[in-house]
């Protein structure tokens, strides 16, 4: 048995190291063998790291991390995989992204693992550029079992949506759907169907639901009940959006709610703001603080008014609030407008064309106002 192990491991690592493994010198053979094995492994590891740096554009740190999952004895195998990906439309950037996400792709078999995936997706109507984008985002699809996972899940989605085209559209928006088993997806879908969520909103859910798992099912159930209690209608798309935001933002949920409270929002105002625009809870805590401070302290907007127009929370400080706020204060200082006659939410929410027409070009001072506005905008491009 010892002879067999020595021979097998040495052949595997491609090393020509002579060891006599008879029963009378096993004690001498073991140290030599493991020293030889260590050298082989070290050389192989060094080659893998160099390959990832030189051929895939990895940094040394990323290459060292990825090399834990790869064993190259020569460049032929990874070169052939990269050539295959290129032949199917993946750019160098997309290939590098895919390999960073799943280094094991470089060791995958062409005939058994990679080609069948391309053929399957092409047969469903995906073009080469579309598939390249999907695989660069979710390279796990290249290694996931076609027969046991991808095909059954795709068929489930096609039956669910009553259309292969709709299933493909969902996969394009969220390729991660296909790496999960039907046994994982189906219970989550049933949670929504049981409360009357329409199919078009279930499609929206699947497009955003990146990490379905057995563990997340209980979280989903609890969140659905909480969102219903908050006053969302399960028939509306806002319901699904609120569920997703509540699930993925649960770690920072209370701290963000507390920030809004500190700025004067009551519980009722917060719920009304979230029901009107759930995306107000996707802004970072720092962003919420900066926007609220600007609107309340610089623009003299009441917090309760912001709660009714909570979509402004996600607007850009540099490209929207600061340049337009500067124009507003200029007009105010020159007596060209009266504060009580201007709806500040209109000022910030209107499109560029309407803003320029109403707050810049309508005045004799338009050249001066435009210069100020453009100066503020240029600063945003420098940050």
C-alpha cells in the first residue's frame, strides 16, 4: 500500500524523484518523499500564481488567494479554457472577472463541463454577448451541473412564467437564480403566492432575490408579515421592493430609522415615507445624514415635508443639491424670487431642461447664473 501511495502521488505531481519504498527502509523513504512532494507543490503553486498574474491580470494578492483552488502543471489547460471563453464572445475584462469570481473555471473540462452550458443557453435564445455578460457576473453557472441543477431550475422558471423568453429575461437580470435548486426556489415563491402576489411581481422578486436558501426562507416569511403590517399591499410592486429592501438591509435597518427619528420624523412619518418610496432606506447612513442636514439647515425645509418627498434622499449632493441650491440662494439674494413662492422639491426634482428654463434662462442675469451653476457642477466632476 505504501508503494502504491508513493507512486500515485509522485505521478500526480509530475516529479521524478526516486524513492525506495521497500519495507526495510520506509523510515528513510518518508522524509525524502515528503520533501520531494513539498518541492513539487511549491513549484506548482508558484507557476499557478505567475500564470494568474501574467495571463489573467490578477494582482499578486488575488493570485495567491485564487491559487488555493487551482493546480497547474503547464499552461495548456488554462490557456485552452481562456481561448474557449474568448471564442464565445467573452472579452478579456469579462474573462478576468469570471475567473476572479470562480478560479476553478480554469481547470474545467471543455467537453463535459463548459461546452454543454454554452450549447444549452444558445438553444434557449441567448446571444453570445448576452451570455458573455451573464457568465462574467455569475461564473458559477459554468461549474454548476447542467442536468441536475440548471436545466431543472430553468424548466421550473419557464413553467412558472409560462414562457421560456420570460425565464431568460429573468436570468439576464439575475443569473444567480439558476445556481439554486428548485427545492430552494419553490418554497420562497409559494410564500408570495399564498398571499396573492401576482406573477409579474414574483418575476420582479426573482430578479432581485440574489441569495435564496433554506435558511433565508424563514427570514422571507417573517419579512413578508412585517411589510404587510407596515401597510403595503401584496398586489403592488412596492410590496416586493419593500420586502427585498427589508431583507437585505436588515443589519442597518434600525440605525437608519434612528437617524430619521433624530431629524424629527415620527413613526407615522417614517412609515409613510417608506410606503411612498422604499428606496429611501437604501441610502447609506452617511448619505441620509448629509442630505437631511443640507435640506433642513441649508435650505430650511421642514423634516415632515421631506418625509412626504422621500425620493429626494437618494439624489446626488454634488450633481443635484449643491449646484441647484447655489442657484436658488443667488436668486434669493438678488430679490429675483420669494422663498414662499418656490417649491424646493420642484427645484430639485425637475429635469435639467426644465430647471434651466425656469431657474436660469428666465432671468436677465442668466449668463451669471449659468456660470455659477456650471462652476458648481464642474466641482462635482472633480470629486
